[in-house]
């Protein structure tokens, strides 16, 4: 069922939403963080609003004007939300990035955004910022003040800034109220830099109206009884929107960490959370370990319970119209089969769920009534395992440019293998990959099912679609026309009206962890290696990156290796592969400025070069989907092998 928004019509910006929540939920805990001794420190809705107003007052005093940008480089924490909201209360917006932001990214984002002020998490990030040669005139404030050394002389601190704001408020400073009153729904809420096709970050402009549309149309229930665990990077549009939605509905958000996930599940006992596929891979592995580590009877009982639960819940999904349907051809014999199976297993299934499966669910705290997985494709075996084990998984799909949710499963449309129906208020159409003609919904009205079951590029129109890329009208025009945003992803609408993602037509690689990787900058660097003649980075929806490459036989011989005359034979040469893999690992390494998730975990040599008209276009661009299709078996073998290592 759809959540009924408690927000009055006049709440048309995020600052007004926070002010409304402070009145509506007052002393309820809004945000809860960990203390040094792992205790819990709650911050009420009323106190959050008071601190945000005080910090915004200090920002105004420090020269932040309406429309100014405030850079925020930090990881998930309560202070992050405080700074982000304060920038908006001051009439500006935040420009966020995680603490793993690289020097080249800093070198681009800070001047391109026209930042007026910068917050950094710690001194290490401050040093990275200075090495990036950013304008020294821009004030920098530290969020963490380490006790083991002096504060850098050219910085201020969040604590001091907040205290100054409180002093100004006590003295009667009311400039914040004037700024908040002047902010409108079309004004910028955030400027989020995401990677573009050239690897240069693009500034996605999201308005207050963009974000509030997601909260007003939230299609699942969330309220003051919910304890929400936050572990995803808050600078991503997905976690940002989810946490703001929690604040709009009176839920309590607990800040956790992937590193302490087991403890967080046990101590917080969350009822709801935003998540990513990699997290559920970890949970799945933990559950499997718990099953395997028991005795023979223990293992047999859990395996039997899982088998029964899968059949029992699977039949219930089918009877409720939640089975994946790509053909629209119902079979009466299957309906009868599932009805009989569900009736036979209802009693033993419920008993085993109470006696056995409930113990499995304790791994996630025992009270999790739902989670939305986003940021990458969820492996189907994990999707089925968790849903059939009684952990409701509501997978969603979206992009930074769509604030971010385009589609998400709901309680009534929990179709495994899909990302659910379109978000309320959102239009989706699919365009033919060759000629761009709309294939869904069928414009002629004559096609069976109105175009259901046809694949095409996903295009989106709705109140959540961005205003455009900042200072990049050409880039905006390439993806946005007549209100329709071209996602670059390939999808199909099922016969039960859910969206299924079947591929990516754009080059961006989205890892299972949700991290975005632009292949071109890495490939350009790799081609500098004399051993590599041609290469293509792969890894969409996988745990890690891998590399397909055409080697240089001449360079291998120069290195003293005895190599075959033809590439087909050379592709099976293990010493050659290992040598290239070593050089690739040394080149694409965090010590050389690359991020840890950009590490290339495996390499395979191809038996033939890329040719124009086959793997290459007439302008020598790689036809990535064609390469993946041509070497599908090799790719599958590559990730299967590397997954075992």
C-alpha cells in the first residue's frame, strides 16, 4: 500500500519539511549515532532543528549567500545531515562526496561547483584537498577534531562554528528565517557530482521539489515505530532520499557501518533499511555459514525448512500474481498445482517458519519487516533465498538524475527478479535500441499487451527528474528532451506491470556494491602498458572489475617469453597472462590514486584483435555489448573463477 504523506501542501522545500517534523515529532529520536564506547547518542527532532538553524546562522555570518554551494566531503554520520540541512536553511545547497574522494575529483568539483565553503571529515582529507591545489581562499572546516595533534592553521571546526551560531541566535539573529522563507521548490537542494562517460564528474542539479516528490509518493509504509539502520554512503542520492523520507515520517535513523554490521543488527534490531546487493551477499554467506557450522541434524533440519519455505512461499507468490511473467500466457494447470501445493504446505510451512526460519532471521535482528536494495543488480539466488526465508526484499531502481527512485517493489508487487512497478507519479517508456522508436507503451495500441515483454532503453518522465547537469548544456541535451530522461539502461515491462532490468546501453559499470566506474579513464591508462594492444574493462553487477585484453606478442617476446605466433594460442599462455596481470595490478592501485573498488581482480587474453565492423565502430569505439555477447562464455568463466579466489 502507498504511504499517505503527512506533509501539508505548504511544505514545499526541505527546510520547511524539517521545521514541520520538529513540531510534529518534537522529542522523538530523529538520528542516533554511536559514542566512543559504542553507546547510543540520540538527537531529537526538536534538537536537530535547533542545531541546523544555529549552524545555518553561522554559515550566513561567514558569508554564505542564497544560492551558494557548500562542499561536504565526509562519510555517513549524523554531522553530515546537520551540515547538509544547514546549507539549505542558509538558502544554498550542499555539494557532497564521500571521504574517498580523489585529488583529481577534488580538483574538478571544488572550482566547477563554485564552492563558497568546504567541510571535510578529517585532517587526512584536508591534506588531500590542499594537494589538489584548490583555492586557498575558500574556508575549510573540520568535522572531526583529532585529539592526537594540532588543528591545521588554515581551518576552522564544525564544533566552533556551531557554537558561534548558537551565540548569534541567543543574541536575536533571525536571518535564517528570512532565508528559509525565500527558498522555493524550484531552488537547488543539492548538486551531486556523478561520473560521466568521459570520467569527468557531472554535477546533477536536484531541486527541493525533486526530493519532496519522492517523499510525497513513497509507496510503502514507514512511520514513528520504525527503527531504520543507515549504512550506505549518505552522499549517494539513494541514501540521502531515504534518510530524508525517514525524517519526514517520524522514523528513527541509527547510523551504523558495514564493518560493524553484525553488531548493528543485533543491537539496533532494525525494522527497515536501505541496502545494497553486496550487503545481502554478506548476509547470505553468514546464514549459509550458520547452517553449515551446525551438526548433521541441524543442517538437515534447516535445509528441509528452507526447501519447504521456498515451495510454500513460492506458491503463495504465484497465487497472488507475484511470479515473474514475461509472456502473459497463464497456465490453468500451474494455477491448480500452486493452489494444491500451498494448501498442503501451509501448516508445516508456518510451523517450520516459527520453529526454524525465525532463528535464521535473527542474523538481521529478528524484526526486519522490509528492506529496499538498490545501487546494483541483486543476484537472483540471493533475491529468492531471502524472500523465501521471510526477509522481505523490495528491490528498486533509479539514478542520481532521478532523485533517485524510478521503480521499486511494494508489498503488493513483490515480484522477484524485477525492480517493481514505476514509482507513483512516474512515467516510463521503452525505446528501441536501434531506431529510438517507442516500443512500450505501444503507441499504435495494436500490439498484444501494449508492448509488455518488449525490451528497450528505459526513459523516464516525472517530478523527480533533475533540472540538468550544472554548467553542461550539451551533456544535459544528450540525456534530457521534452522532460524525458534517457537512462541508458535496458529494461522490459512484465505482464504484471513491473520493470525488469536486462542490461545497460551506456558504458558506466555499476558494481554490485553500488559503486559507479567509468571504464574509459582506466582503459586509457592501461593502454599505456606496452604489453596491452587493446582492452575492455568489465564488471557490471559483479563484485569487482575484470579485464579483457588483446596482448602485444612483440612486447612479450621482448620480455623474454616464448610466445605463440597467433593470438588464439597466445590467449591460453598462462605465463603471459600472469605477467600482464601483475603489471595491471601495479598500475591500477590505490597507491597511484585509484580507488579500492577500481582494482582489477582478474585478466583474460582474447584470441583475436578488435576489428572495425565487429567489436569496433567506424570511429574505433568499442561496441561493449557486442564484446560481452561474443565472449559470454569467457566472461562467465572469468567471474566464476575469480569468485572462488
